[in-house]
């Protein structure tokens, strides 16, 4: 079972089960693939900036509501200004999010044993530096936004209702779709991890 993150000698440490690491890695990779820009970066900041100014980013709002939550319009009333802002910034925003997710993926992957058979309950020690910890918190925000949208959790009332139904289902006192139960379990675990890491960063 995962422990809370603690600060030790400037680094952020916790112990998770191998299965917990595998689940979070899977969610991080899915989210990275979801938000990554369609146009690959060249590696040259100037060329990437010029390419972005050339209008290669789609000025239309994403059709997927989860992606719209990750990439909201800059202006809700002026559609032309919102489209222009999106054209100039969407690639950069997607790239930044993908980079945070990649940093979090690398940190968790590095913590896993390189070879051999491992049980889901085997402990894994996580050790993050400050940059990795910040990237992880931002990556977890993106995953939770996507899960929240998929669960139609858009208000405090939605959250309270879903958590009541989830608690009842766990206790065998109510019915909830198994996939929703799984998503709720992921959402709550990631929320706890993010709160733990954020608290450690603020110490």
C-alpha cells in the first residue's frame, strides 16, 4: 500500500506497491498520448516557435470534452480571438503537458526493478527530485481532469453523488458499473497521491 510522500535531504520519497506504480504509469502514458501535439518538435526552440506561428495548430476547439478541459478557450465570448490564441499557443501548451508527463513516466520507470518476476504487492521506493515532483503534480492534474470528465464529475454535487455511490458499491450496498468503480478508484488514489506530493513540496 502506498505511503505518503516525505521530504528527505531535498528529495521526495514514498513507497508504493509494484502494481500501483504500474497503474499510474499506464495512466500517465495514455494521457501523454492523448495530449501530445500532432506535430513533433524539431528540438530547435526557434524553429518550433516559427512553425507554431505558421498556423499548423488547429484553431478549432477539440471535439473531445476531456481535451477541452485540458485546453480550454482563452476567451469564451470572442470566438475569433479565442481561435487566434489557440492557434498561437496550443502546440506549446500540449508540448509542455507532454513533457511533464514524460518526466513523470521516466521517474516511475526508473524506480521499477529492471528485471525478474515481481508481484503486484512488492514494494517500490520512489525518489523524486524537485523538478520531477513538480512535473508529477501537474501530470496528475491532467489525468484527474480527464477522469473527472469521463465520470461526468463537473461540480461539487457531481463529486458528492459519485463518491456516495462508489462507497455504497464498495460495501455491496449499491450498484455501479464496474468500469466506473475502477475509474473512481483511480481518481481517488491519484487525488491522494497529488495531495501528498503537493503537501511535501510546500514544506
